[in-house]
C-alpha cells in the first residue's frame, strides 16, 4: 500500500494480565498497528518516536505502520542475497522447472559480484555450486547442506551488498558485467546475457515493489547496456534444401531399428516445423492423418528436459504448454501427403506409448536429445559429402525446423501464415529469417523483371505495351 499522511497515534494502553502489559497503538490509513512492551518507559519511548516522525511531517507506510525514515533504514539493511532468496521463494511454485533452473543460473552468476569484499571469498566454482544447486533451488532448502556449501553461503550472508546499493550505477554495472561473462572468463552469448538481464530486471522490480530504493524506479532503466554481439538470424549455409532433407531422412532410416523409429520424428521438425520438445511429446490424438490429401497436426505443448532437481515430482522431464502461448492454447499445422504417409507408416509399425506418444525409448520413456542427436550425426555422415558434413549444413536437428520455415518462405507462403504455423510472432519471423527472406526477395525481383520485360516488348507480350490504350 502507498505511503500516507493519514496517521493517528493513541495513548498507551495498559493490560495488567499480559506478559507485556504496555501497548502502543496507532492507525495508518485503514490499517491498525500495535507494539507491546514489558516496561512502560519503552512504550513511552516508542510512542515518542512515532509522534516525532508525525510532527516532522513524515509519511507512514500503511502495510508496516512505519514512518518513511524507519522504512528506508529497514529496507537499506536487506542484502542482495536475502532479497534474491525471497524472490526465488515467491516465484518457485508458479514457475515451470526450466524457468526455475534459468533463474538459479542467472542469480548464481550475478550474486558473487555484489559483495563488500573478496577477503576470504570461496573459489568461483564453490560459490557457483552453493548458489545454483542449493541457495536458489528451493526443493533442496530443507536438505542437509555439505559443509563446503554452508561455509560459502555463510560468507555470502555476511558480505552481500545491500539491495539499495544497486541504485548506484557503478554497482549495478558490476551485475551487468557479471551476467555478460562466463565462469571461465569468456563472453557470454547474446541470448544468455539477455535472459540473465531479464532475471535481474525482475529481481530489481520486486525491490522497487518492496520500497528498497529511495526512488520508486527500477535502476536498470537508468543504465545504458548492450548485450554481447551476436546474430539471431538463420544462417542460409545451415539450411538444407528439400533434396538434401530427403537424403538425410534416408540416412536416418538406414541407422537400423533405432533410425527407422526416428525418421518420422525428424520429419516433424522439417515438414511441420515443430520444435524438438513438441515432437517429443506428439501423441496420436494430435494427428489427423487421412489416407488421401493433406493432414493436420494440432500441437498443444511439448515435453521439456529440465532435470530432476528442478521438478516437483522428481522426474527429469516436464510437460509444458506451447512456447509463448497461454496454458490451453493450440497450434494447427497442415502437413503434406508425403509426410502424412510417413506418420501413418510409423504408427502402423511402431504403435504408440501407453500415453499415446509416437516417439519413445525401448522401455516407453521420453526420447533424449543425446540419443536422437547421435542418430542425426551418423545420418549426416552417410548422406552428405565430406565437405558438406564439415559445413554448418543441418548440423543440429533443430536446423530442420529452420529449413522447413525457410522453404515455406521461399515457396512464397505469406509470412503471417508461416509465423502462425511455426509458432512465431511475425516480428520474430522477419528478424530471424531476414537472410532467407532476402534470398526470396531476389527470386521475386527476377519474376518482376520478367514481367516488366514482357511489357517492354523484349519478351512475350500479354496483349500490348503498358499504357497502350488501343
């Protein structure tokens, strides 16, 4: 609640039957506050402090009942480490497992930089383990901590800077520099740095909400910062053409029973431009596979690997809704007849897991990126020339998704429809596939030039020159 001048301070109340009989009572806005004391002089002193703040014209905080000066002093004593633990505690139950892990990663990077001194500081790797695996993993708070971890966290509790210190741009830059650097001293990737900066902004936003700063402004908004340089754009050299994709899928099929089972999985990434997590969780109920013509996949989420330490049930994977979508949202993706036939053949031969998943391990478990990554690497070696294998061409399974989206764009599909099918926003699509779109624009330019030549008389005329009124 906001600060207010609406304050009433009452006389000291005496209750003889209580261990602390002398109670100071005051009203801040609609909120009642009180504090009991054993000795009357203590109660008189506290009432005098409140009256002095009121006479000075100070505002009071309705939630805590404290004068603004006391609130600032109290908030100024809250350390960065204490605040970040409170931040984790507040968000934990509402976050998916992977986001919990990402928050812990970001804060474990930033916190060691926000200390008063480095005297007696544990090694970077010990601090990293203590913070990432214990301090910022709420599921392990009740477990017995190793002695090395306890020593590191006690050092942090003692030496962590106050949250209020981050109002100073120089101190805030310590945090920004830390999140831009990896543990080995090299520069972090742009995507990693931006993700960690977003976490820092959220933590500071909570500090603003709790009035830890003298001015109710997120200090991050006052500091200019640029992420490490990198490109989000898809590299055309990594994009396989349809002929190359067919050869790669044949290479997958040639990897024995395991490869035959994964051919349709990789087909999902290309023909439906699915994310790997979406394909991992694809079920038969999501598939409309007619015997003739185009089919459709209705995607509702995916299975994400987060690690056993970050999920509530101790499983390594978590079922999640579609990326950047509401909980129950879905995305329908039409699929061509060739791929419909591939999925029908897959289901006929391999069946489904008990929960309907199309792709699974021999024991019915969730397929791992390491497993299908091995098959993909072998298929590249069989399907590509040595020069192509050494190049970025389809180096990662995810590159199949990029190739599928790129082919849609090159084929002239409206970018808005491409974005809808791929689960992108149009803005992200245009930014990430800028180089692919540039190639499609060159093709469009040639088509326009051909049309102009027809009207200029240098090619077949459709019935007269442009502007001819005869």
